[in-house]
């Protein structure tokens, strides 16, 4: 048979009340029973006269005023009335303990109710609210402060999401507007020369949209931890990424310098190739003709990609890893950037539990270091890759 207990009586306050009242009643009842048993031991069983310093020859007790108290009166008081008073007092204390426990439990849980009410009020439009609990720095204060810190992170994430959606909408609107203008204006009774020009503009706008959508998909995939990480050599991954950007570097007049030493790591080879490739791609696009991009791997430093280029203020380095942020326009001949390259780097690194460190070079350009967690000691050794110099 199942007994249904109303939720009203299964709250934390009810359980705390039962605990407080139970301890209070048990303690006081134990003390009163112990006192009664001690008195019975002194007085003795009914009808048996006892001797002692407090018992005169007449068989009674000596009252505080010096008069004799008959033994029979003492026995009746101890064996009958004392126990009656004890149980009456225990019942009264049980009622008092229940009310006192309910009040104490409510007072102790008042901050929890405040936290609950704040959580119920929260929505995307009220994430700026905080609990801001006052009082001593105890467990409940720590809980409230932790909740406030979580709200700070949620508010920043919501702001970033809104800004990301607005920027993505703007980036997608521009090529669509170009295509619409080309269709509505440029293709109305066009000449062969206009057709050729409009065709180029439409292809460029379409390619820009395609690159943006591909970058957005890569960004979404990069935020997910690799499903089946494998043992790989970062030197081989960096070599493949550099090879994929040789043509772009040649077009931009930039030299890629490789200094690759074997670095075993666990991860997704495709995503890590994209990570290093984005760093190289970024170094080429934001460089100058005759500039250089250095790619180095070592067990101590991990992956380090450096590039020459325009100066970057150190205080603005965090902005580079936010979506659609550009401090400089890409160099001539490299096309327009969507501003997602380093955002993808940050997402892939976070999914691989890697640490990204960006530093501005004194003479211009950046030095970006990516350190991945060390491969397990039980992993098989990778084949060392020799040092490769300028490309």
C-alpha cells in the first residue's frame, strides 16, 4: 500500500522543523527523565525508609525552613506528581518546539526564497537583475554570489548572441543587396559589356555569401568537442595547413616560414588543420607585400604563428577573437574578410581544451600561440618531422 504525502509537508522547511523540534523535545525530555530517576534513587522505592544527611530520624526530609517533611509526602511527590508534571511539561515543550522550529526554519530559508523569486522573474529582458544577498558570508551568501556570477555570464552570452545575429544579418544583407541591384538595374536591357560586368559582380557576391555561410557552419562545428579524437602530430597538421595556403601567399607576395618539430596531441585532424590554417590565412591577409608568416611547432610552445603587418594595439587584442571584428582592412588582392577567422580559432581551441595566447609584435603584426593538452603517456610515439625553412 502506497501512502501519499502531501507536498506541503515534504518541503525543506517542514523537514527542518521536524529536525529542530525533534532534537529539542528529545533533549529536554531526556534531561527531565534523568532528573526524575535521580530523585527516585535518592528517595528510594515507596514504603522503604532511607537514611542520609537529608533524612532525619523521623523518616522524613528536612525542608528549607528546618521543619520535617514526612517520608510519605516525599514519596507521593516524587513517584506520582513529579512524573505527571514531567509528561505535561514534555507535551508543552513539544508544541513550543514545533512552533520555534517552524519559525527558525523559515528564517534560515528566507535567502533561499529570495533566490527562488529572483530566478522566477528572470528572462532575456531581465538578465541585468541580481540577487545581491546581504548578510554574513555563509553558504547561502556563497550560493547567491555564485548565482549572480552565472547571471553575469548569461548576460554576456546573450549580448554576444544578439550582436552576433545582428552582424551576421548585416554581412548577409550586403551581398544580397548587390545581387538584387545587379538583377533589377544592371540586367535591364544590358549590353554585352554590362552583362560581363554584372556576371562578375554576381559571382563575387555569391562567393562572399558562400564563404560567410561556410564560416558560420565551421564556427558552429568548432564549438562542439571532437567526437572521436585521434593521436596526431601537430607538425604534420601545420605542414598540411601551410600547403593549402601556398597559392594565396604567392598571390599576396608573402613568404611562409616553417619550423616544425614533432608535437603529439589528441584531437580532430580536420578541425585542427582549420585552426592552424585560419591563423596562416589571417597572417597572409593582414600583411604587406614582401611580408612573412612564421609557423613553428615545438613540445614546449605548441603551435606558434607569427606575421608581419600593421601595428595592433595590445588593448584591442581580445576584440580580434570576437565574430565580425576587424581592426584593419585586408591587403590588396586578398578579397574581403568576413571577420570570423579568429573566432573559429577560438571555438576550435576551446573545444579541444587548448589555450590561445595572442601578442602584438613591436614592429607590427601578431604572434599567436596555441597550446593543446599533452597526449596521454600510453599513446604511441609519432614520427618526428624535420625542420622546414622558408616557403
